[in-house]
């Protein structure tokens, strides 16, 4: 599937990315909890639903676990298509 085929509200995504950019710059890159919080905010603000694999990874990160390899699995709301 090509990303161009997905119905993503680009203005909503851009607004979310701009709002979170400042937070990302101040984030401690060694703290998985902060990274998980940022990813959840992006998901909430953009309207993208997290896939099961991503939910599991964020749950581990929220507990302070550092992940070496992360398989992203985003699902489009209402369409149920895998983004990544």
C-alpha cells in the first residue's frame, strides 16, 4: 500500500507535528517514558489509531523499558488499513 492511498488529514497531522516538535526538542532521549508519551499525543492529535504491536511497545516504554527494535503498526481510523 502506498502512503498516498491513505486518507490522512494532512493539516491535522502537520498541526500535531508542529505542536509536538517543541516538546520533542526538550525530551530526554534516554527516557522511554517521554518517548511513549509523545507518540501517544501524536496519535491522539492526528487521529491515527495505534496498532496492537505499537500499543504493546508503548506500554513497555511507559514502564521504562528501552526497546531496541520497534515494529510500527498504525491503523487508519474507520478504514482499518495498516499505515506502517
